[in-house]
C-alpha cells in the first residue's frame, strides 16, 4: 500500500491511499472497549466479540465462527494523554488447531493507508496451512486508516473531488504544473482546518507504539508480524524500537528504511527507478516469449517509447499521459495482468501508426487493463459526507523529510524524468509535491538506529523486478538490520508471499519454529509471466 500487496495492486491506489474496508461498530461498542483499554499501569486485554456482517462479507457461513472483532483504545499521543484517545479496529482469525497454537500473527498490507482489517480472511493465499493451524491471524487498520478513527481532511466529498480533480498525475505545461501545485496547497489547508490533533501523530513510530500495545493486549510476550511493502517499515521500526519484544518478522517487498526516513526526495527518485527497471524487464520478457505476448512483434521497447512520447503531445482516445503512466505502473504490480497490458499497449501502438486511419487516434482503442475509471463525483448528492481518509500523505509527509520548498518540485520532476523517463515526473508529483506544504508540525519519527538486536534474525524477502520497492531496497533492508536473512525471488510483481512455494515453506518454518534459513538463497515464482 504499499503502496501494498493487499490494496497495492494499483499504483494510483498506492500513491493516493487505496480503497479501505471498514469495520462496522456502534459507538456503544467503542465505549464498552474504552474503559478497559484506559486502565492506568496495566495493559488491558482485547475484548473480542462478534464481527459485523459486512466485515465478514464473502466468508462462508460455516467459517464465520473462526472470526472475532474488537476495537482497542490507544492514546493519540503516547507521551501526552491529554490529547485523548482513538480506537484501533481489529479482526482475528483463530488458529485452526488451538492445542498447537503458537500465538498471534499480526499483518499489515502496506500503503501507507492500506486497510489491514480483512487480511486474515485472505490468509490462505499468503501462508501455508501449518501457519493457519497454529497462529491467530490478526488484521488491523492502523491509526487514521479505514475503521481506526480515519484521518479526514474534508467534510464533503465535493470538496475532496474538487481538490483531487485539479491534481494532474503527469503535469507538463506551466498551467498544469501550477494548477497541480496549487491543489496540493489547498489540500494541505483543508487538512489543517479539518484533520484535528491526530494529524501530528501519524508517523510510523506512532503506529509501532500502537502495535506494541496490541501485542501485549492479545497476550503475546513477543511480536510475530508479517509486513508487505510499507509494512516492512513498520516491522523494521518495531525491531529498532522494541528488539526484546520481537519474536519473528517477515518483511516482503521492502523499503529502504534509512533513506526513506532521511531523504524523502532521493527515496522517491529511486522508487521511480524501480518502476523503470520493472518496465524494462517486462518489455524484454515480452520480446523473449514471442507470440504469447501481444506486444512482442518488432521492438517492444521502441514501440512503448513511441506510445508514451505520442501521449506527451496528445491523448489516444480516452487515454492521456497521466492515465497511461498510472495504469502501466499499476499493471506491473501483478504478472497476472501482463497479458492484458501487452494487448492494451499493442492497441495503443496500432492507433498511432501512419498506416492507420487518422480517425482511430481520436477513437478509443478497446482496453483490457488500461481502463479509465469513473471521472469525478458529479452524480452524488450535494454536501454528501466524505467517507475516505487522507492517511497516505499524513504518514508519508511525517516520515519522509522533504527538505525543499514546493517551488522546486518542477525542477526536481524534470531532473528525475531525465533518468526515469516514464515514471520520474509521475513519482515526483504524486509523492513529493504535497509534503513541502503539509501542515503537520514536529511529528515524532523513528530514524534509526536500524541494527536489529533481536533474538531471531529478521526474514527479508525481495523480488528482482518489484516495481514499487526495487530489489536494491530489500538488499539495503537486510544490510541495515544486520541481524537478517535475505531471500531473493527471480520474479516480477510487488511482493511474493503465496506465489513462491520455496519461500512460503521457509516462512512457515521460520514463523512456527524460528528456523533460520541460509542467507542469500534465490527462488523461482510458482508461475512465470505469460505462461
């Protein structure tokens, strides 16, 4: 959502915080949980109860009994109780073999801003059966996200849409650039006016302090945790802050924690590099597999560049440069989408060929993956409530130092675009432009040391061609933690647990028995792209 394995399969969702699943709980239920969680000098246990029907949507009736839900109260500021409290939404899938239960396994999908609440429901997709048998899987929405006191900068959906629609993903003209930067300034002002005291307490360190309370509240002496994408920053921060309370951490699709928390501009420029690496590998793979890839004829690299460069001048049907860039980046998250992406790229390329009837350039080629979403909220009722949240920038602009004035963003975007021609400008405007004018004041951020003094080494997993968290980040994570084991997968896509049997077996042995694997192993995914 990490941008995230769950909820980060779309680049736009990862950049602007993906759609969040909510927990339906009444105010009365929250009040019941509150007094217990507010006890002084003791960690109150989680008071588990039945889940709302919508929270368990899709769960077979005969499995509903495995699940329970709760809300757990934590301070807004762990060092200043006077600011009040918020409730963290939790969902538990009980271990299937209670007599062999090891403990709880907390899950985070990334983002930041990804809702982790329903992750236990899809646990069978990521973990082998022994893990499901022996752990309570616990999903939670971090503070400010989804059902955990969502941080909201807007009071109406119309205000949010007006601001968001003014932000162009890949602004090129002076007018587009100035309008996008102005929209981010307006966004910051809305957050200053509406987000409240939580705005200054949305750092990963704040989330980790919540997580340590949750660990104790479920009765675990030490934390077992699996984090995807941005969730790897949560895990590495926990190891740095609470090494003696750390049992086992699996970090999949890693950030570079030191760079992310010391130089946000350099970090996001290197994220753009990661997308370029993944794109280039996709195009080479396409050419290698031949007819199985619809974009393989001729020179896929040259054809892709021709489409992108054409879009810099004019749209192709309903596909403009911003939508194209976000859509391609989104498709790179999942190899299952590669065949559809190849077909779309070929359709766009065919539409701009001189031999093609010029009318077709204005028409919309049939798309399979690069399908435009609904634009705007024109059909909603006036003054309709705002139901999303603004946690993505609230976390990122707290954690990542962006030590520039907003006026320098166009210069940095042009510089980044020269090195990363497809994703450089997109990445700068999507992740950097908001932070110089973000209104949070003096957030409390963990910036190291990152050396993990944990009893058991941390398990770090990285794909060679991960677009959102390039492989070098996983290498750096393992190096910075020191007490870590790096498992490498010769794979495409963002994160890999559940899609590489060799890694899944090691992760299961590690989580259950604390069996530490040999360092530096390289694995293959279960399925190759275009197979």
